[in-house]
C-alpha cells in the first residue's frame, strides 16, 4: 500500500491505495466521489475525465499514485460557491445537453478545459475537442449547442 | 490488473537501476500500457514511473534541430513546436484526444512503436535520432518491425533529436473508430533530399517509401509520384481495409502531403 496525498476540489485528502489502483477507483471507491463515471474503462469514452493540475485526463487511465501531490478537480467541484450550477452546467440544463446523463460529468470537465484554452470556440472546434467524450443518447447536437451557449455565443438559430 | 509495485525515481540513473529487476517495465504516460495491463496482456512485477524525472521533460531548439525530452506530452509538443516545426505540432495535435494528449508521451510512443502510431512517421521522415540512457540510435536503425525497436531491455528513451526540414506535412487517413492512422504519410523536404515515411500500412511497422523519395527529390510535386505504384505485398489487411486499399492510400496521402507541404 502507498499513501496518496492530494488536493481534491480544494480539500486536502490522504488515502492508502494499492499501487495498481486507478485514479478513477480512488475517487469513486476511496473518496466516494461517484460523480466521476467509469463508462468503458478502456480510455475511449471520457466519462471519467477529471482535471489533474489543471489538465483534463482520463482518470481510468492514470494510477492514483501518479496523482500524489497533485491538485485534482472533479465534477463535484464545479458548482458555484452557493451550490448553484456553474455556467457550463446551467447551459447543459437549459439546452438539454443530456439525456441519461452518464457522460455528462466528463463532458462538463472537458468543456471547462476547452473554454479555458479557447473561450469562443467554433462548432467545429467544439466537436473536435469532444473527440474523446462519447455520448450514446443525444447525437451531440444539444451538447455542442450548450457549450457554444456557455461560451456566450448566440445559439438561438441552432 | 495483476498486482505490481510502482517505483517513482527522480533521476534517469535511479530509473535504469530500478528497471534491472526482472519483469520491471517503464511507465510513461500509460495511455497504451495501462489499457494493456487492464487486459492482463502484460504482467510486470514492477512499473518504473518516468514522468517524475525532470531531465526527461521539455523541448530545446537550436535552430536546426529540436531535442524533445522522452516524457514530453503530445499536448506540450503540439503547443511548443507550432512555430519551430508546424508539421510536427500538427501531427501531435491529432494524436488520440485532448485528455490522451495530456498524458501520452513522445518517448512512450517511440518505445512502443505501434504500427499505426504517428510519431514513428515524423521521426523516420525527419531522420531523427533516438537518444537513450546508453546511446544514440538513428531512426533508420531504430524501428525494427511491428512493436519492435532497437531498444534493449531496461533501456529508456531519454530524448529524441529531430532535424527540422525546409518543408514538411503529415497526412493521416484515420480509421474512423479508433482514429489511429489507417495510413499516415509524413513527407519531409531537406536541402539534401526528401524523406517519406509511412505508418499504419505495413506489417513491418513504419517504413520509408524510397521510390517516392527519389522522385520527389528530383521534383517536389504530386505529379512526380503519379507514375509510381505501391506494392501491396506485406501491407496490413484487416476488416478496415485490404492491403491493396492501403497501397492505394499510401500514394494518395503522399501526394496530398507534398501538395500541402
């Protein structure tokens, strides 16, 4: 067992894990942060995307011990301080950017990264950025629309 | 996954020492190795994590050549070579997806030598030198077949030294599900001649299309290769495309790369 010490959504945590434990497993099973979803477990689907030191990663394809000392943020850390939905989450709700919701945590975390690097992406850029996030319900249309709306762009004609 | 221990050395020397253990494997960004471990296709006793070694990170540019540390991620290569070697940056920015590019490393890709990976194409076409903890290996000697390289057991890719060509372009025809290269062609034009490297197509992994190199060195235009044909012998044939289809794509993508360079 190895002790992993990191910051998760701003709070310091310390947890003993087997070396083979994935970051996704530590978050879900160890820290009970079950908002991070494991869809495929083969690094295809992106439901498990979290941020490690500010970068989007697939938490099912990183060992927990690799996050030792890191700042991790998950979907649980995305709401506003008063508990209301942040701009991206609210846009997903307003534009029906989800149906079953399974992929949504990863979609939101990827969107946070996208808009940090590219505050006004084009539709093509949004679709390209979501290459590693699968949704099997929506056909992506309303997800893309929600992201464009979250970036402050007019989507009334979409 | 079977159980294993992870060591986290902070120097190349410590990593090399840790890799002397039988059944120890080096772990870069893990974007291939971790899925492999989940499938129980590998059963190391120990993983030696390279990403904590500061000496293996970052990019140096002396004007003619880029030296890229082995654990530099695809995202960093894409961002930091956009000005110095745009075709390399473009290639790096289309590997996998954004989250994969934040973890996957150039040294890991070169050490794995997946027959459909992108980095082997730029390394071979640019006449790169793969630098390890023990020696420097010319790309022409380094790639030795599907998933095979000149690396010895326990040898670590510490950096890759990539000469910057006058002109270059990479054209990837993606397999639509995996987004790996069904066929990818990297064309690099240097003062001394043109080099053409093909990935995704051959059972032997990345290779140089020397016939096209000769034609393009004489005349750097898509028309120069119009009369050439690609032999389908020993090309990959699978559910995604026959060997003949890949042979056709090699020529088409080479022409597109020359035009776009």
